[in-house]
């Protein structure tokens, strides 16, 4: 009988260890911010394929340069020919759009569409998720987080509510890979609760101990049939010349 009791106690202990509580959603968000934070410089080639139900398929190409230390970035279009040489420059609080055919710069807002695509200027800023959103909590104030399977991958699922006004979506639901804290799926909702977009991040690469999503898939849930696929390549973290983040450099690059 004593052996049976000891065995039963051991089984209970194993069950408790195996059923460890999920972390707080806010802790997962902090892990995500850390895993995706790029400390230094980065340059990358961006390919964007946009499929709109009423307009067909459009292919875009960009060169993207970023310096996290100063939160500066530069984007210049390489395709299609009608956009080639056009660009965007963010320095300090200034955000300019450059048009190659008129050789002019225009101040724009962070909500401005990039080359008419679904991407916005604010999407390229260095802003931590934890500074923008808070986890949804239950009536007792406890953060709500669930453990699920997304395909074959174990994930944490939780909802984030905006705590600042200047975000595109006030509510988002996240599916985050448990072992590496990488976002795999996001559903974004309007203030009225309408599902506006579903985003998938199926491919990631690790550089210098940090992670970068190299494939993004955006499904427009409001206007059915619209989809955007973004792919990154040629990623480099070599130190960038400060002159890259100047109007003169963008003008010369566009010639």
C-alpha cells in the first residue's frame, strides 16, 4: 500500500510539472519585442506582390535601409518602372515622400500609403509592441492567454488592446510560437469589432541572435479577394554610412 501511495504521489508531481501554467501575455509580448529588436543597422531588398480583386496583380520592389539607433529609415522603389526612383525618408520627426519625376520632397504623415500599397509609413518605425498595446484581461484583471496548436506548431493565443491612439488597429489577436516567441498569425480588428485583416508570418530568419520575418502574407478581410505577399532577401547588418539617411543621397540614388 505504501508503494502505491508513493507511486500515486509521484504521478501527481509529474502531472503538475508537465502542466505548468502559461506565462503572462505581457511577458510574451516583452519576449517578442526582444527577439525582433534590431540593434544597429540593416539593409534589405523587399519584394511585394499585391493582388486586388478589381485591379489584378501588381509587383513592387524596394530597397530598405534602417538605423535603429536614431530611428531613421530610407525606402526607394526599384519596380515597377512607373515608381522606380520614388522614395521615402524618415529622419527625426520628419517624414518625406520623394517624387523622382519632379525632384521634389513633400512632408507626409506616418499613415501615408507607401507607393499606393497596403504598407504605411508607420509600419517601418521602431515602436515596441508593448508600448502600443496591453493584453486583454478578464473580470478579475488577469491577462487572458491560451495554449493552442496552429497547424503543427504549439502557440500562445492572446488579444491585445491599443493603449495609444496612433495605431492602425485598436484590437489584435496574436498566435505566437511558444518556443521562440515568434508571431505566426495576427487578426486585426476595427474599433467597431470588424475583422479587417489576417496576417501570416510563415518564414523567419535569425541574424545576430535576433529574428526577422522574411515572408509576410496579408489577407484583406474587409474587401474580399485582396491579398499582399511581402518577401525579404539580401539582408545585411553591416554598418551604414550616415549619408544614406539624407535627401541628397535619395536624390542621387533615384537618378
